[in-house]
C-alpha cells in the first residue's frame, strides 16, 4: 500500500515530495502495517487454516506456493488461447513439496500393479454394451454414487476407489446407497497386502472384503490416520463381495463397456503432474502422463462427450474443493491416457 502511495505522490510533487516520503515512509509502514490489504498468500493460508511454526518455513512454503501459482496462471493463459482443454486453480495442496504430493498419492502405488484375478473377456463386454446401446452414462444421476469424500493427507486413495465401486454394486443389487468404511480397509486389511496411508492396490483390498465384509462409514468413520487398531465388528457389516474381475489391460473400449454394463469401476492412473493436482474444470489432457506409472486410485463413474471430445467421469477423494465439485473429466481417446485402463477392476456381489 505504501509503494502505491509513494508512486502517485512522486508523480505530483516531484523531487521535494520524494525526499519527504523517504523520511516519513518508515513511520507510515510501522503504523499502518496491520491495516494493509492481506496478500493472496495470507488469504490462502487463512482460507485453509494453515500456519507455520517458523518464519523460515513460511518463506519456504510461500516459494512453493508461488511456483505453483505460476504454473496455474500459465495453463489458464493457454486455456484462454485454446492451447489447453482444461483450467487449473489453487487449492489446499498449494504448499506441498513433490515428496509430500507423492506421499498423498500413496508411496506404495507405483508401476502397473499386481494383476492377480480373473480378466473379463473384452468380446463379452463389447457384446453386452452393444446390446444395451449405451453411448454415454453418468452413474451419479442414477443414484449409484455417494457424496464426494476427502482422504485428507493420507495416501488411502485405494480404499476410496474400492468402497466406491462396492457402493455402486450394492445399490445396483439392493436399491440402497450406503457409504462404506474406508477406515476399516486402512485399519484391517494389512495382512492382505495393503499399506494404510502409504498406498495399496485395490485387488488386495477386494481380497480382504471377500473374506470379511465392510461396515458403513457411520459405524466405522474415517480418521485419515493408519496408526489405530482394527475395530471391525462383523455384526455391523453392511456389504460384502464374492469376487472381482479385471478389465483387459490398456483397452479403453473394454473399460467403457465394463462401465456401461457393470457400474462404477476402480482404476489406477498416473496423477503425478501439477496439472492433475490443481485441475479445476474442463476435459483433462496431459501429455506428460505415463500409462506405466500408476500412482493414484480413483473411480470411473461414467463417460460422455462434449463438442466432439469424448471423456471419462472420474470421482476423486480430495473433497469438493478439487476439480468439478470433486470430479474430473479426463479425455477418452482410445490411447489409454494416464493409464486409466492399465489397472481397472470391479467387484462382484
């Protein structure tokens, strides 16, 4: 505020005013500092209730935040000129280092995953989809999908992808939509090869559910930590599965057919790009995505088209402040973008 004040008076009063302002400026800064308009950085911290114990940490985090803001501005400028298909926006993850972001994705999620289990025939899926004549579908509108959830700063995306697919199947078979417990999977499924807040593959989570069952999130609420014991009570269980099936790896058409004929499908994708972290709206297309670098689990809840561009509808688990109310539309072009069809599976009730 002082800089603006100085520049305007310099233009009016000339060199004499410059001298006067230089003399008085320190006094004005000291007396008016608390009245200055808050910076975007301070507004962001206030909005997300973030603070740091040390000033040096504040400076460090601000540098990260400013770097991310520059990436957001560049992408949105490209969007304005038709060079990008989607927009980005600052969110609660703006001060994360790359290491912290990878931890959020789940450090144990990498590569293409262990694809144990039966694979559904692509020909059978295609035949069933043709019979239904489905060209687009959105399971949110059909009642299959629970509210957008938030995994917090815990790499438990795999548990949300798992419960989301089971929630959809339970609704399909019973007509009841029940929010299932991700925390139960985090706490209780380690012996099946999961790693709590450090990630897991959804097949291991499905293996656990086959041999146990899931409580609702009401009786077993989410805490976003993996240090507590297992509190599962069988008499409170609300959902179980008998098996699961993989979609043929890398086959986007087979994935679309599975979504059309079965319901929401669990998938793993490459989300290790700032464009994904700060995605806000539009159809996501990232040239740096690697279909062999799967690191984040989400749920495909439908697909459609906009002005000739096909897309997937993806439900994330980062709250409604991310993306389009917690969802993303990702380009569907048959090229297995971001590995969306590399590791896709669905439960069988």
